[in-house]
C-alpha cells in the first residue's frame, strides 16, 4: 500500500476514526491503516471469549434470581425492586420483542437483555448487596473469593471493552493481554472448565502477537 492508496481509503472510511490512528502513528497514513486493520482483527478475536462470558453470566444470574424469587419472571416480583436503570432495560427488551412480533416470555426477555443489565445486578443498585448478592447471587460465582464491589468493578471494566468493540472503537492502545486474562479469570469465577475451554481455543493471544510495528 502506498501513500496515494492510503489517502483514497481514508476518503472511504471517513467515519472510522482514522485521524486517531494517524496521530498515534506519527502522521503516517499507511501505518495508520495497517493499525486500523489489525484493530479490527483483534476486536474480532475478542468476540468469542466475550460472548462466552456474556452468555455464562446471563445464565447463572438468571438461575439465581429465578431461585431467589421462585419465578421465571423474577423482575416482576414486588420484592425484586430493581434499580430504575434495570427496569428501563426490561421495558426496552419487552418493547423490542413486541416490535419483532414475539411474545414477552421470560426466556425471550432474558435473551434480549444486554450485558450491562446483568453486570448491573452485582452493582450497588437498590441495596443489592444485602438483598441480592448476600441472599443468592454470590453463589453464581463459585470460583470467586471476594466482595461484590470488586467483582462488579472487574465485570464493568469488561463491559466497557465489549461496548468499545461493538461500536468499532479503537482498542489497540489497551493492555489487551491483561484484558484477555481478565475475561478468562471472570469465566473461571463462574465455571472453571468453561474458562479452560475458552482459553484453549481463544484466538486473542495469536492475533495480539501479530500487532504491526510502528517503526
């Protein structure tokens, strides 16, 4: 790729935040495009591990909340008393299902709720520490030894990473090895065999090793 070709591609990818990449690469448009392409590749590599984490977190928290309130639509139980932000996400999930012509059954609603909703259940919420965490949710993380606040902070950190990837934002400047280790660690808190499986087949380490040189 030469400078002229690089400038042409800049014109096509005007919304790809390429100036950020060019600034990071000392004004070299060719290096910027190489970094942009690698950013896309490494973001794709993270998709699988993050997907496993999101699905596992959703599954175990839904199970614990259903057990705690003894009903599949636990969010409608009067004692659930979810934070207004979580309630808004449930209303949005029901609305989206309606727009798709689907019934708002508990399994459908659970599948529609975003990663942030599940992370919020181990947050402060409406006295979640006493009512949800100590009452039941700590059991969703048999491999974890620690407090709710620290667990929530780690999960929320990964939520930010997940959202950056979903919105095509740059992640090349992050400590990606540490991000990957954090995903595997969180999976291990939920289920150690699943964590080992994801670690064994994750493409992230190989893609990170191919990061283009800026020299």
